[in-house]
């Protein structure tokens, strides 16, 4: 039996799995989160909030930074643009970013590689800083540090090139990437404009910057859980939404802006602290057999931000969990197994 067959079998089994989510397991998970400077914990199952808790001086209406959880919102905007025919995920970036056409190493990079961080670009973590008058212009000039497709180089450079590509695609419509995201994604799911970061040129910081309440973030989770449909309204076609859930050879645990738990289905899987792994230089990161949490359904996917901001979505359990907090040591596997009663 091949690894693919094992995975499909595990998915089928997982779809029938039952979690022992009880008032006690929810309280225990809330206690674990709160003790680690957790602010918000919201659990939604079957489209109903079944648990909500706010700790450490925060309340339901408070917004918090979701850090890299921001990335998946911009992926959604790109999928909407693809549905409108503005682009396809396998288009060459150089077809739009014409500055790359004469670069023999960059000219064949695809939009998909930008979105799954396998384009080979230097991560350019300096882009997180506010000193750049034009982040997009800087990102376009970032050098390659690896052959496209050969490495996973997590960082903000990819998103800034991606949003510059989207900006150029939208220019004929007189729209900006942020306004497009609001009109096509955030407004339809009831979030509306959000606090975010822009440079003096008006370019949004794609890698981070959004501030959301737990209730707003879970709205986006509903969209993802229902394969691009929100309360009966299609925002993103399911076939395009499915593109987010494919890992790569160099990092099976990362799709398009989302972290995947699929390796949990296989013997020998590992669930290291993903944030700790990302603190290493990209050359030292090991993504072989990595999952978010062993003992948790392998169809789970996660929007993951620094300081342990999390939105977990588990389709086989029809479950969404939002956790927000401030930096303190936190374990995804311990938290999830506690909440699920495993």
C-alpha cells in the first residue's frame, strides 16, 4: 500500500472519527491557554459557537494581532483574482513583473511558488520593518538564494512580490489590492475593513499586520471550512480553494498560506514546535514528516501566527478553533489533544 493510499484511508477513517469534546475538555483547554497568556479562545462546531472565553484582561470586542495569520487572507484574494480570470496559479510571475524577464533564474518562477514559498527568494525579514518607502519595489529586487522549487524559504518577500503582481493586474480596474480584498472577501463574510499595515506607497504588508477579534477570525474559518462558501454564498470556487491544501516536496506541511496536518496520518510523523523551527535559518529547517499535531485528525489545517495565534480548522469534525494570546510557551499538540479529549 502506497503512502498516498494510506493517507486516503486515514482521511476516510478520520471523517468518521469522534472527538470527546466535553465542557470539561473545553475548560481544560481554556485553562491551558490562559496560563500561557492566552487572550481569546473561541470554539465553533456545526456553525455554532459552543465555547467562548476571554482572559488576561481582554474581552470579546478586543482586536489582537494575528501576525502571519494575515497571509491566508491574501491567498484568498489571489484565488478570487484567479476565479475572475486575472491570473492562474501556474502563470509565470515574469509575465506581469516584467523586471524578471531577463533574469534566467527568476523568469520561470510561478505564482504558485510565490504562494507556497518555494520560489527560492531570500526571505528578506527586514521587510517587516517600517523603514521601507516601497516594500514591493524592494521585494522585486530581492535575490534568489535557492533554485526555484528546491527549498522552502519562509518570510515576507514572497507576499510582497505577490501583492505587487496583484496590484498590476488590478490597475486597469482602478482598484488596489487591499480594496479588492475588502470588497471580494472581507465584506462578503461580514468582517469589513480591518486594521492593517501599509508603507508610504500604500502597499499592504502581506506577511502580517491584521488585527482581528476572535469572532471576526472565525468568520474566515467558516469560509475555509465550507470550501470557499460562506452561508450559502460562493466566494471562492471549491476547486480553487482545494489548491490551498497541497503541500510541496520540500515542505509537505505547508500549502498556500496554511499549515497542514496531513503527515499525522503516517507512521514516523513529527510534531515539533513550528514557530521554533521557523526561528532557524531556512537552510537548517527540517520539514520531513512534520505535522502540526499527532493524535489529531490529519485533515486539519491551520492559519498560524507568531506568539501562538492560531485558527485551527478540522473538516472531519466540522470544527473551528480560534486561539489568540501573547508570547508564552505553548504547545499545539497538548492544547489540541486536551480540547479534543484525546
